[in-house]
């Protein structure tokens, strides 16, 4: 059992209230991307930093696309690289018509905060910020510098955020480790109760594709064989109805072994048996996403009038590739499935799939925290099904781990990029407490 750290005189009920107040105000700032408008969110974070004596640095990519950082020096000065607490300010769109609460109201009901970004990832940003500020308030000494970094444009690929910073401020990539989004803890998983804290040392890679077709327009009363919408629909059906093969990555083998040890899945499963893997993938959307490359149809556009055959049609696919995959080979396989030269397939954005080391010093500090600060919590390394700004650090050789130490349900996970996104104030307190302990360990005890 790892040793507990020397306790700090933190009033956690006050921290829960502070986190709630701060997140409410943060959720009320509409940073929907596009267009982003992250400057207002950055200003809220900057104000909180200044109240505790920090002067943040702004990074302005233009048109309100602002990121910021703050640094707390360690005792070893420039001789060690910092630990980075990374978050993004922007959020995806939310259609209020489908929400039980206004997605930009920051509504607080029965101890739960509602709003776009509550989980992805303004809630995590508040936990990171408070962990960072608590180091200052309690005079905690640590060997490494600790950097709080909140960036723009993560949801659209980072052209005005991490990719912009990578090009213009490469000093921010000089780090010893990064804690970011990418995995949650679960109080319930696959119908079983438990304390499973997922961590993501790696993630799937994005491959965003566009399909376009040009056809012959005409009157809707006279069908013909060159309808662009029909041709595109056939191509999409071929892609979406084809099951991607199941592949067992080493990271996923560890995930399944952890779930078996925790009693979430039956022990003794031969996960190297393709039939067993296929059955696991078929029974759960999340596990399927972690065992296969995935393709999601996200937009379809054709026509502008009920009685006019459209001249063109377009659709977008959000594809996510497992670590170690060949992007070119994957796209080539989709072209073969389409089997129609009239359907143009182009890449909107992609990042090369990376393979990251699972066992890192940062992961060991997370494991020590969960062992010391929870009653039977289990750390589960996994592949993050989404892509994050961590990929920028990883391709520069910096260990980056997705780690949001809260306990949520699979139903709540489904609200990320969906409707009714929310987080409990109890989780804000729990996450801040576990992050503070992790940061103290990872930044290096004096």
C-alpha cells in the first residue's frame, strides 16, 4: 500500500462550493466551436489565477481564439521539465431543444451541474485549476514546475490551439508529463458496481473524411439513374454496414485483464480468441470502439427543394483508428468498399496513429494516489476512443495520460457530445482531491 501524503488543512466542503461556483460561471460562457470565442473563458480562468497571485500568459491566435498558461515553480528550477495540467476551453454545439436544462445555464439541481462542457471538459479544467491553486494556498513544495494550460480549438483539431502553440510556442511542449482528458472513472460499468478509474496512456487517431457526388439535377416527378443523393446513399450503406475487424491491442488486453480482476467481465476469458473478442465487441458500444477502427456517419447534405433532384450530395465520416494502424491503408479500404469512381473521397483532417508506452512514472503516481485515497479503487489503463490534444505531446515523446478521476455512469458518459451533459458537485470535490494528490506525487516531493 503506497504511503499517504502528509495531509493539507483543506476544507473540502468549501472547495466543493468554490468548484461549483466557478464551473457554473464557466458553463455560462458559450465557447461553442465553431466559432470558439475562447477569450471570454480564458478571462474567467485568468481572473481566478490572479486572485491567488499568478499572472497568466495569453496566447492569441486571432479572432478571439485565446489560450493561456500559468506556472508554479518547483524547487529544482530549470533542471527538470514541468508537469502540465492541460484542458481545452471550447465545447461542441448543443441543441437546447433536446436538453432538460438550458445547456448554457449552469443549472444546479439536486447537487448536479448541467451544461455543455460539464464533462468535456470545463469540469476537469476547474478541478485542475483548483488543484493548481491549492498548491499555492498551502505552500506545497515540489521539485518540478507545475503548469496550468488551457487551450482553444481542441474540438476542431487544434489549428488555433495546440497545433498553433506547437508551431509558435514549442517551449510549452517541454514537459515531463501531461494530465489531460481522455478517460473517466466509473462507479458502474457494464452493469456491475465498482470503483474503476480508467486512465488513457494512448488514444485512437482521427481520420475525418468527406464524400461528395455530382449528379444530374431534374424534376422530382421524373426519376433517373444519375441521382447524386441515391449514389451517395449506396456508398454510405456499403461503408456503414461493413463491420470493421476486431483487433486486440496490447493496451486493450490490459483493460480486459483489469476488468476481469475487478469482476466486471468473467475471469478466464480467452481474449486472444477472435470469437470471444467479437462477442465482447458486439455486446457493448464502448468496448467495440476500443477493439475496432470505427466509422460514424455525422452529416449528410443533399438538395434544397422537395420536388428537385439534387445536382450534388455530400457527407462526412468521423473515423477513429486504433494505435499502430495505417491511415492510408484504411482509407484505401473504404474506397474499395465504395466501388464507385463517381464518389469522391477526400481527407478533411487526420493525425497519424501513435503507439504510446503504457507503463510510465506518471501512471505509477496515479496508481499510488488511487490506492492511498480510495477504498478499493482500481486503475484501468485503456485506449481513449476519442482523440485529444495529448497527441501533440505524445508525438514529441512526452508521456500524456487521460485521467479525469471522477465516478460516473455509462449513461453520463453518453452525454459527452450528446444531450443533458452534467456532473455532480460531489465529483468536482472528489476529482480535485485526487488530482491534488496525484500532482503532489508527480511533481516530486521535496
